[in-house]
C-alpha cells in the first residue's frame, strides 16, 4: 500500500537507508518479541531508514500508523522525529518549516 510520495523540494521518493548494521535489545517480561527470548540479549541485522516530509502532523501519523507499524517486525519500532531548516540551493533561503 502506498502511503506517501516522500517529497522533498523538487524530488519524490527521497529516502536514505544504511547498510546492514546490528541492533541489540533485551525483551522485557511485557514485550511480545518476534526475535529473541524474554530476558536475553538479542542481536539482529537491522537497517536505519530516514526520510523527509512537510511539517504535517496528520501526514506523519498516517505514515507511522499505516506505513511503519504494519511493516516493522517488532511490536515497538523506534521512530525519531526531528525538524530541520530547509535551505535550497536554487531558491531563496527558507525559514518556514517544510
């Protein structure tokens, strides 16, 4: 299911992802792990994905709820949201959130 075009400036489908890395965690007694066992350190191959969207809380919630949650293998994915200042090379400098 397509959730959003992930547009940034004049580009669509703008996504950055890392090479395979290692993620480590210990599932607690209240977790529902799909990998590893409760109380034991688990290390799994993982990638980090980053993308930019306009400042729009409804869009962000839609991407998290319908794009990330159903496709993430664990019951509690880490989602970090930061706000960046957009500065375009060919347009005037913008101080408005994108």
